[in-house]
């Protein structure tokens, strides 16, 4: 091509020189033509080399290159295309590019053509086939060009079959990993250094009540604050926890379990155990994760176990002290009586028998409460609900307690309407009243008064047991109904007990759907209030006498 240009230019130069008039400065023109000739020859030489290089690139490129007409007819292809598609150059030229396409998505193909016509270039993925029908994936880059003076298109196709297989394998692996993470019962939360959440598994959804779609992309501190519960809930605390996680380089920080409480709507308060950990992705590239576990049931079990241990300790204490000591007194008095029966006067014998009686009755109360408590804790004490007339039940308890009250010259009185009925377990309610009246007598001074009253309050009946005794200080009132902190107090005549009476009252009242409270001041007596669901007289007539629940 360069030689043709040189020949043509020499012919043109000779023509110009032969045509010049004699008066033109010949040397100057010749010099200008020679300079132009030199420049033209150099330019044509370079263009020739470039074209040669382009031709070598076209023929030796590893990608599959197609030159297409406006109608998609193949005008030229390179060697790599012929080899991959198993067609000769002559077999390719003049055929449609559609013959090698196996994508099957006509809409996508038409869209790619439109993009190419509008913008002059496009890029897309396709599935091509060789002559023997073998399919492979290609990444296609298409550009508009001028080919032999006319508009055409060059398509460079790169085989991405292996990449596709690797991507499919990666997708399968990611799907498996996602399914594994989702099937883990614990909550798994992964977030970036700026706090943006990128993983929120189904366990986290179940524990926190926050859906994955509402969690992904949001900040860790925002959601941590949202579920926080208790008086320590604050955005400042949420940010503090987050900063501790992302700034710590101490392995002990990441390997340490910590516990906190969250509140979940429609589920209530939950106890949570969590551990934080870093996820190293490379140099200075790190994600952070936390695994959370719902330990609410474990905490309930721990509390139950703690209560059972307290019950066991209390039972051993009662057996070892509150039962053993009264029996020692009874045995001591009976030994004295037996040894000196002939020598004692009747008044002395009567006094000793009174001491024995005074020791025996509280001991029986202790034993009764102990057995009731054990039955309640072991689940053997069920609730047999029946309609109870409150007045007659109070009078029954008075009959039992009158001898003890008479010995201390304490008067018993009641002010309870015959119209007051409750639906309760009679044995439990009787035990409640007997324990409260026993305590009232125990802590009353001689010639004192114990009174039982009742009043109707909306759908409840409030029962009050009042005495004029020694009263209760504030410190003991705070622990009055707690098994692990409450201990017995000596009565005004040295009466002893187990401390189980009021604890048992609280347990029974709660089981009957009621509440118990106390109003008392040191030296000014005590007033215990029980609130139970009431039944009207009319309703009581329409209910069977005994109902088991």
C-alpha cells in the first residue's frame, strides 16, 4: 500500500514540475515538494505498519472477533473464532451471527441491538454454540466501526464458561451457607465497621422480633437500642457497646459472654446471652459479628432451682430447729411431771400442762404449714375450688383458735357479712385465715384484741385481720413474704414458729387469684389485707357447690 502511494506521488511531482512556467523559482518549489514527499512517505509507512499490527492483533487475538454488517451478517472473523466455533473462514463469512447464538432470549437480543444502534457500543452476556452443538458462555463487547468505507460492527467475544461455573458454585455455596446459618437456633448478626448490618438470620428474627428485611442495611446501635429493656436503656449505652466491639483488640473481650434483657412486642421480656467476635477478611479489612441466645427459660429454671434450694434449706431449718426445740420442751416438761407427779400440787401440774399445751399447739401449726408447703412445691396440692361463705369460714377458724386466745386472754371478734361469698379452695383459704389469726394472737399482748373484718370493693372482697400487738418494723416488712430472707420472731409469751406461715399465705393467696399486703408500725399493731375475687349471693346459688380446676 505504501509503494502505491510513493508511485502516485512521484508521477504527481513530475507532472507539477513539467507544468511550471519558466519564471517560477524552481529550487524552492522542488524543496517544498521533496519535504512533503518525505513526510508523506513516512506517514504512509507508519500507517502501513499500524495496519499490519492491527491485522496481526485481529488474527492472533485470543478472544473471538467478528465483523458484522448492519443486518448481522458476518463480514470477517479471526482465527480464534474459527477454531472455537469449529468453522472455516469461508463457512463463517456471509452467514448470520444468529446462527451461533443459543441464548434463546429474543427480547434481550433485540434490546442489545437497540443499545448498539443508539449509543454505538454495548456489552452483554450470551450463550454461543459451536458447529458440533457444544454450548459455552461469552461476554460480548460490541462497537460501531467503518469497514471498507461502510458502517459495520465489531463484536469481541470472550469465553466466560469457567467463570460462570465458578460463580454458580459460589452461589450454591452461599445458598448452602445461608441455609445453614438460618437453621441455627441462635441469632447471628454480622455488621460492618460503620455499624451497617449485612447478615441477620432467622434466629435473630425469632429472638428479637425484627424481620430480616427491616434489619439489613440499618445500624447495629439503632436496633440494639430498640430492643433494650430496663432502666439502663439509652442510646449512649448502645453506642458504648458498639464502640467496645469495633475498637477492642483484646481476645478476652471477644471470647467473653455477657447477658442483658430485651423487650419484644407480644413476647415480653427476654433474657439474652451474647458473644461478639471479629471476622478477618484481609489486611485492615474486618467485619464484626455477634451470636445471641435466648436464655429466658434457663433463667426461669435457675430461679426455680434457687427457690427449691431455699425451700430445702428452710425445711431442714424447720426440722432441725423449729420442730426439735418445741419437742425438747415438751419432753422436758413431761419428764418433770412424771418424776414429781406425787409431789406436785394440782396448781403446779396444771401450770406444767399449760406449758406443754403452749408448746404443742404451735408445733402442730409448724408441722401443718411444713407439710402444706412441701405439697405445694411438689405440685401435690391442687386447687379444689368451691363456693365459700366467708363468715362461716371465719367462725370455723375462731373455734380452732379460741383455746389459744383464751390462754392469753385475747378476745376474738369478726365483722363479716353473711352475703360475702368467694370462689376458692376452702382448705387454702382456711389455712390463710388460721395463719394470720395465729400470728395476730402470737404477737398480741395479754388482754388484747384480734378482729377479722371484710368489705366489698367492686368485684373483690377485702379481708382484714387486725391486732393491737407489737407491730412490724420496716426492715422486716420488706422481707415478710420471702422464703429465703424471712425468719420467725418470738411471740409475746415466747411462742416460736417456722417463718413459713406468711410465705405459705402469699403462695395460697396468689394461687387463688388474690393479693396480700400489710400495714404495720413498730409497737402499734398490724393489719393484714387479703383481696379475693367475690361472688354475689345470686351467683352463688347458680354454681355447683364444688368445682375442680
